[in-house]
C-alpha cells in the first residue's frame, strides 16, 4: 500500500472501520503490513491490514469494495499475507471475525484457518467474534491442518 491509496482504502473500510487518519497511521507503523489490490486505473478495490508482532501476523481488516466482491480479491490478499508469513517464518496468523459473517468464515477456512475461540460481545453492537488461526508446521512451513476447537454457529 502507498500513500496515494489511503483515501480509497478508507472509503472501502467505511467510517466504522477506519478513516483516512487511521489508515495513514497504519501505513506509518513499522509493524503494520498493508496490501492493496487496485483496478486497471490504479484505484484501490480491496485491502488487507495486519500487524507483524514477534512470531505472529494478526490480520486486523480485510475488505473489498462492494462492486468487486466475490471475485477472489480477498482470497488473493490472504494468499499474499500467507506467503509473507511463510517467508518470515511466522508461527501463526490470527484474526477475529463476526460470528454472523458466514462468507468470511468460509473464505478463511478455505485457506487453512480454523476456529480457535470466541470473544463474547466483542463488537460495538455486542456481536460475538470468532477467533481464527492458521498455524504453520515449524519444520516444513506448510499450513498445519486443524479442526475447529469451538462451535462457530450460534
């Protein structure tokens, strides 16, 4: 992500997720990792923001512009983040997702994440978050397959 992407990313994120100042702050943090997908005119259409802290990559936000959803952009960004994690020998990637966001949970599972826990009333509207993780085998760097440790359905 570059400075010229900030306004477009903030528009995709929406006011409740991140405004321009917050996106700019993420861009300036040395531990933040930000990836963006752009259209043919170089306009941001999807993004992923994560923090690389010690041996963990924590995905904070993944979003796609509404008119570009279901085209594999979020998947592509996740694959990029997974490749980054592998190259840095990160042990795990973690994230939280709304319990009701079935499409996102399905996407995360499809690339190797499993449900590891819940955070009751995590979001401002009191909805629970599902904690998901993707673990790497420390020897081979391959994704370690794990079954859900908690029930996701409410």
